[in-house]
């Protein structure tokens, strides 16, 4: 008959077990934090890409209706500024005549960046330019909230190539457009070359 033997854990064995368990918990915690961080960053980048893509698609749809002729001093597109904000004004063939006439209208896109106000870092769309001399105080810029195409734009550049009959537009969207780019504040830059229809004002 074998004598009874008491089985127990020594203090050293207990400390080793707790240390191993702690390392496992710490490893899984770090893996979870790493995964959540990258998922959140990827989610923000996807939302920013959708945001900037919507602005470019809106511009492509409207600008492709441009009408005018540079040779006749009636350019279809004018790259300008409204109260210091970069802007694009476009003459649209709104009556479908194929000519620049009194039935046409002018639309505008404005990147609101110069004034430190609630609307800063937004791209605005004006569906009807009533008086190009009064863009600063025209109603659509201020009273129609659905004319705001995006609120996360940190960069906007447009170059009109009259010879190539196209306009290059580059837009940068950031999660926080007033802060520097970082892993927590991802930025996405999209560029589009919009070809204008081959039309004249005659």
C-alpha cells in the first residue's frame, strides 16, 4: 500500500503560471487593439473616398453640359475666386440648343476655405448663378443647405485646359480637414479630368 502524498503548487510555479496567463491576455489585448485601430482607419478612408468621389461625380455630371467657345471670348469654364475662395463657374446648355444663348445659365462650385467659420473646408454648389457680380451674397451659398457637397475637404485644385477642352480637378478629403494628416486622421486624394463637349457658341 503506497503512502498518501500531498500534491500542491509551489509559490514559484504559481508565479510562473500567472506570468504566462498575463502574457497571453496582453497579447490578445494588443491584437484586438491593433485590429480595431486598422479597421477604424480603413473605415474612415473608405468614407472619405466616397465623399470625394461624390463631389467629383457631381462636377463631372454638371460640367459635361458646358457650352461656349474660347475663340469667341465666351469660355465655357472660368476658374475664379469668390471672396478669396477658389471657385469654378460653368456655362450650362440648359435649354439643349447646342448654342450659347439667353436660355443658358451659369452654375458654380466654391471651395470655402478662407473664412474661419462653420462652413470652412466645404465644397458648395450653386445651381443657378443669378448675377456673377454678386456671388458673395447670393442666396444659394448661404440658405440652401443641400448645396453643400462635402464638409471634409482639405485641398481643392482646378486647372482648365482650353486647348485640350478639359478641366483637371484634384480634391483631398481628410477626416479632420483642419488638422495634419496622421494615422488617426487619414486623407484621400482623388483626381479627375473632365472632358467638355466639342461645341461652339455660334
